């Protein structure tokens, strides 16, 4: 049912917040080195977070929510990578100028307008991921864009900011962070909500990533890149999917979130038909611990044995709605569970039981019919009402009951503003309330930083080409897939240099020469009109460029280094030898395999290769094979072509690559 939803009809809109760590040696506001650690920590400190008033004298809703969790935050410290600045015991040092220059370069690549003066702001983070309780962030550029499918995707803002800690564990009220990643410089690219399909969201994310990687100044690898995806539909609200680790997940996440919002709007309409709104919703919360003193439910019995309590919530008129599907495999009960798990810290599955599915789990003991009956009598619940049970620490149970009521009221109002976390299934769950503008305020410890216009001109003069510019340059020679492979492997620049110095300087690489064949004959044969690079060898400019691209990719993969260190001279000599007919295609790959890193002239690797057979010699050997097989010329394709190619190679005393033999065999079948 869900998969048939027309997302375009729903008015899907999507924006991205893309975070890339910068490849600097030092952190953003101190002189500590950048780098991840997995050895035992040198020390540990414990903190509790509390919200502070904004400049307008108001509290941010997210900060208040995080305060309700009453987390005990543990920080693992390393003496040589963390200083008193990160612990908020020292004001920030001077801003890392290397990081600022990289951020300015990226902003210019994204066509952003650069501010004349930049200001440092504080952004509250009470989830514990930053020991100070706030992140320092700087807006570097605004109002940029990237080309995409003939239109422009807006870049609202590019920020330079410090990264947060790595989360090690989160159980109950105790969360543990490692501070090695803390304060690593990163850029955040914030796009407009210009994407209209899940596929567009994934492709734009991939394209912006290519632009950033083209600088060669961003970090690569697990944990260095994160995306936040903002999704809404018509009549819904902005939902932020936080910390998406890779582009491949975006398509499904956007798709499922659109389905979820569509389902929640349907749930709101269903509640309205029952006369339930945010103002008319009636609920009741009661502790019912005594009813479960002799329960057979393991989790509840354990909670009571530890001095905890059992709480019950009645949602009037909600009967049947907790099993309402909100996305594939998830119901409205899972929406409530997510909120209770995060805010009340009741994180042991199944978190809660409810009367819509009294025997919901087959592998977990559930309350008996008699126990449900006693709870319904205590709450005076009717058949139109839904009842929920929660258990654990008494204070946590009180928080949980309150959150159940808040989420039920939110369902009557529509779609709550939330930040959601990614699940392994490709769906999402509640993480926190969506932050508002009250979380941002000026950093009084940092002075404004003027931007030198001469520095901007200098950076603009050495900008790298963007993927879009590379496609305009070589798009006629290479397929879109091959172009993207070169760009993603960071070796498009090497390809361009090699092509310019070999193929690009010769007109016959660029334009096919006229053949004796007519256009009609060429189309009929199903092959491109080709050019001659040397008697006995045919090849089009496009095929040469594609071969060069594949060799560049192969070299880059074998060397496991960036394009700047690719042995371009070796590839240039190799391509030249191929064009001159000195080595076949297979020979190029074999020589490349042996020559990587040895820095020897290509000529030393040419010795031992057999002379290359002419087309006439290949045709003669092919005719002999076909006669021996007693195969009519028009039926070549009825025989396994690889077998025939092998037979032809055995008859030749000179070398011929398989592709050329295949082409000649096909000429026979086409009557040439």
C-alpha cells in the first residue's frame, strides 16, 4: 500500500545539510592536532547539561527536552589531543586560518556570496556531544547554487564549524563520548528545499560531495562525512533526519519519511472524525504498581523488584489507533516508543505495552487478560479507549507517561517538528525536538574577522574545475557513467592532463575521418564510422578517450593514492605506444600492472611483446576457423563468440586483441 503513494502528488520537498571534515592538521579554535584515537583514554570527566536563556530571554525547546533526559555525560580525554579550550575552561584561541581558506574556496566553488566580515556564533547542543554545551559556527557564504539537470539547486549558506565528540555508548541515563573528533574543522553546506524526489535528493548530495572532494582538502573515510536530510510534504512540516552516514541511504530515507508524514496526516483526519483534537483530547495517567506485584511479565517484575513503578495511561477515543501503520513495518505505537525511549530513558525493549495489541510480542512475555482487565477497571477505560503500560524507575515512569500524552496530542495536531535518527532498517525513529532559532546567539569570546578581498581574488584564481565544468569539457568523449567514475576516484584531472598531452593534441582523436562507407551503411552495420590511427588499426576518438579513462581509473585504484600523485608520464608514454601500434590493449593493462611504482621507461616493458597482426591476417585466420567449424558466415552469432575468438588467436602467429577479432568476425556475419 505504501509503495504506491505518488510522492509528487504529495508535494514532497527536500533539502540537505552536508557536513565534511576539513583536512587540516590542527583543530578550529586551538592548536591540538586532528586525528581519531582507539587506545585507552588518559582521563575521564563527568558533566550534567542544563539549558541557558537565549538573547531574547527564552529557552530553546530542544534544550529543555534534553534537560528532561537528566543524562550523566562521560568524556574520555587524551592529553595530547584535547586541551582546556574544549572543556570550556579557556577562551577560544585564534581561528584556524587554513580552515577558513578552505571554507572560502568551497564557498566560491558553490557560487556563494562571501561576507565582508564574518562573526562567530554559538549553537546550543545539550545532547552532551560538545562539553561546552554549544558549538561555535561561522557563516562564510550565502545565496549560492549548483547546476543540476538544467536548473539551479540553491545553497542557502555555507558554515565553518567545529565537529562534536564521538558517541561510544548510550544506555539509560549514562552516555559516553570520546573527545578525539571534538573541534575538528568542518564545513556545513545547507541547500534550499529544491529537491522534489528521493532520487534527486541522493543525486544532489552526491554532486555536492564531488565538488567538495575536488578541492582535495576534505577528509575521506568513515565518520568524516555526514548528511542531515530535511523532508516535508504538503500539509506537513519540516522533519530533519540526522546523521545519515552515506549517500546510498538517502533515497529510502526520504521515501519512507514522506510515507510517514502522509500516514500521520491520515491519522489526524481519523482522529478528527472521532471528535479528537489537540484541545479536546482526554487522557488519564495513574501508577498501578500494586496490580502487578505477582505478574509473570519479566521486565515489569524486575522493575518492581528494583524499587520501580508501573504506570498506565488512558487515551480516550484512541482504540485501534496504536496499531495504525505509519511506514512499512512500523505503527503509531513505535512513534510513542521512540519518544519514551529517548526522553524518559526507558530504553529496554519493548519499552511499553498497549491494549490495541495486548499480545504484541511472541518472544516477550506480555500482560495477561486478567491484568489488562484490572488496569482498564482502574482507569475506567471504555472499549473506545486505548490503554498503555510503562515500567521502570518511578521518576522515569512519570516522565514517560507525560511524553505519551504529549505524543498523542501531537498526533491530533498533525506532524510534530522532530529530528529523527537513522535505523538499520532504512527507516527513522525519534531523536529530539527540532531546534528553533532560540538556540543561536553571538559568541562574545570571539571578535569579528574581516575578509580580505585580495585573498578572495587569490583563491578564486586557483579554483579547481567543478564536476559540471569537467562534464562540459569532456562530456562528448565519455559516457556519463565513466565521467562520474573518474570524478569519484579523484582522477578526472589526471585524465584531462593525459588526454591533452596525447589524444587532445591530435585532430584525428577528435573527429572521425570520412570513410568509403556511407552513413546508411554505417547505421546498418550497427557500428560507428571509425578512423585510422595507423594502417591495420581502426579506432574512434571516443573509444581512445574511454580506454584512456579506464586505464587512469585502473592506475588510480592500484596506487591507492589521489590523482595528484598518479604517474601521468607513464600513462602518457603508454597511450602513445598504443596509438603507434606498438602494444595492444591487453598489453597496456599488463604493462601498467608491472610498471606502477617502478619508474622505468615504457620501452623496457615493450620487449617481449609479439608483433601485432594486421586486419588482413586476422580476417584470413577467422575464415580458416569458420571453415573448420563448417559454420555459415551469417550464423556467427549462433556460436559462442568467445570460443571463436580463442580459435582465431591460436591460428595467429602475431598478436591481436579479442575486441578486434570480435569486430572482424561480426563483419563476416553482416556480409562485409
